[in-house]
């Protein structure tokens, strides 16, 4: 078995693990982060971006952090799937790469509030950042072929950076706002949802696996 065959053999499990983790990360955003026996009182990642506006001391334009942090996970997940599908080193068949682009496109509406009004609201100050991110995400999906020409080391480094961005800000925002959510519900039946834990484990897994992939790319790049 030559070096190239050995490299491909090690990239197959990494490719499968990364794709599985990205799909789990996408699922975690729409799974309950705040759980309750009553379905109407459950909050997923998308709900939190709007719910926090109604908490005491937190409005649409003020608060301890920008509420748009809760919209980072689907945006980053979309970008990450584009990079996975465009990676020249990861082992995916063509049909699966196309499917990954489709999922990346389907994730972008997650940047919008759960209850949406008129498209013109994207240009208002409250939703402008989400509108810009939506446009950027769409442009990245359409320009996916460009990323295939990039150095593998840069693509792998981008995957590591994206995992940080998807994991840390949203989690920090949640744990900062958690006491206010519990106070607002004021009931012992509220609890942390499984979507929150899936978000942590899936993005942490993506971070670790992407770091392994980056290390391999650096070794290949440094090899004579």
C-alpha cells in the first residue's frame, strides 16, 4: 500500500465523521435548548434569538450581548457544509457533495425569526445583520466551486475556526441569559433540553476532528 492509498484510507473515516457531526449540529439548533413538558413552552436555538427580547433588561437593541449570537450556528453550519463539499481532500461522492450543498442552502432560513413578517423587514435595523448574513450564505453556496481551488490547509483551518464560532458565542450567550429565562418561567418543570447538549457535543466533535484534519494537511504540506 503506497502513501497516497494510506492517506485516502485515513480520510474516509474522517470524512464520514465530519459529515455526521455537521448533520447532528444542524439538528441540534432546532432541538430543545430549554425543555418543558408543555410543547409550546419549549425553546430551540432559533427561538432564543427572539425570546430574549422579552426578558427584563433585554430589548431588541440592548442587553448583555447581541441576540444575533443565537443565529450563528445555522449560518456557520451552512458555511462549513459548503467547505466540506468543496474540499479536494475529503472523500465524498459527487451526489453527496451536491446533497451537502442542498442542506447548506436549507439551513439559511434558520437565520430568520421563527415568526416572520414581510421580506422588507430584513432591511430594518433590527434584522439587518441577519439579512446580510443570509445574503453572504447564499453567495458562498453559489460560489462553492471557488473554494475547491483553495489550499487544503486553509480550508481545514477555516473548518477549525468555524467550529469555534458556532460553539463558543452561542453557548456563552445561553449561559449568561439562563438565569433570566428560569426566572421568567418561574416553574420547577423547566429543564435544559437535549438540543443544548447535542449542540455542545457535535460542535466540539467537529472542532477536534477538523483539528486532526488540519494537522494531517500541515504534515502533507511540509513533506518533501
